[in-house]
């Protein structure tokens, strides 16, 4: 169902007065752990004071974001300069005109929006997000900023084609997950090799994946069924789940080497064949 917030023009929910000034101050804090800790301390009272829906400029984009129920969205609104800064810099350096970037588990589209804003329309972006509400929010932001080169795929990726259940995270949409059975919402799922074949993608320059412990289910079919020439040259994976050891073993077995470490993500490169 389309929400009223998705129909109002951007700017309708812009903060005013001291709230707007506080948000601008947070966005202007410089890099560094000391400043990041200050931002963490300052964001909580502002988050409580802001309305649930906020229109703000981030990374040169006009975004509509929610202050509650999605930690990634809150971070993007309140302290974007500290959000996966290492990963974003590497992507900005790596992706060139003609590159292809896949954002698996896009959530509100932090990575897709960053790449679109920073690398321009000559980089192909494929975002995957099975949550219909998050897709609605991301579609609004893509349309508002005329980012036609970001293709939003409202599906899950996994180890087979079919239907799975989307289980909502308790109070945080960033913890959404898919299961084969359960009481969640039915969503379609396909494998990465089948999507690539249908989309005529023959090379992945970078892939970010965050699917709450199901990373190996998504990547195993790619390594087993697609030629090495298709595999992502750069791979950004969250490494905080129980699946971490299994995922690390899978990547090492297929020639990936850890080249950098973000706060939550490992950045892997595919070694030369």
C-alpha cells in the first residue's frame, strides 16, 4: 500500500528552526573517532525531537528518511559521513564508467544512493530488496533525484528459485531475514546466476552483500554455476553473523583475499586467476 508520505513532494517534511540547525551541525562534523563519538552522543536527543518522516539533503541528494524502525536509515539521516566510510571511499575509487555494482540486501539503499551520487549515471547499479515498504521508500528517493540508472529489484536472492517468507526484524528493518517457512510475508526468490543471465550481466565490478547470515546461500550458486569472469572483483560482506566462518572459508576457497576492514564489513578482492 502506498503511504501518504510517499505522495507528498520532497520538502514537505523538512525540519525547521533549531532542529534543522542541529541536523546541519551533525552533518558538518569532521572525520575521526572523537568526532564520531560526539555525533553518537548528539544524535539521540535530535532523533527523539524530529518527526517520524524527515526530508533532508545527504551527499547532494534530496532524501526522505524515517527516524524510527530502521537503524541504517537513522544513520544515513543523522551522521552520513561516518556510515561505512571506508567502504564508500573504496567504491568511489574503484567504480568507473561502464562498471556494474550489485547491492544485495539494499535496505533503504545507502550503498546504491552513494554510488549513484558519487560515480554518476555511467555505472550500472542493481539493488535487491524484498521488503515492499523499504522498496517504496527507495523508489521515492530514486524518482526524486532522477536516478534512472539504479534498477530496484524487489526480490530476495538465495540458493534456489521459488517463494520464501520475509521475517521482519524486531524494531529494526535492517534485521529483516528470509526463511523457507514461517509466518512472514511471501516474497519471490531467485539465484544470482539466473538473475545475471536474465539481466545480461557478464561482469560484476563490485558487490555489497548484507542478508543477515544468508550470504553463503547467495554466493555459492554464483561460484558454482557462473564463470570466474563474472565474479565480483570487489566484494563487501558483513562479517558479524554466526555465518562468518563459513563465509570466510567459501571466499578463500574461491580466490578472495581480505584487503581492507571496515567497522562491520570485510572488503575482499578476487585474486588473479
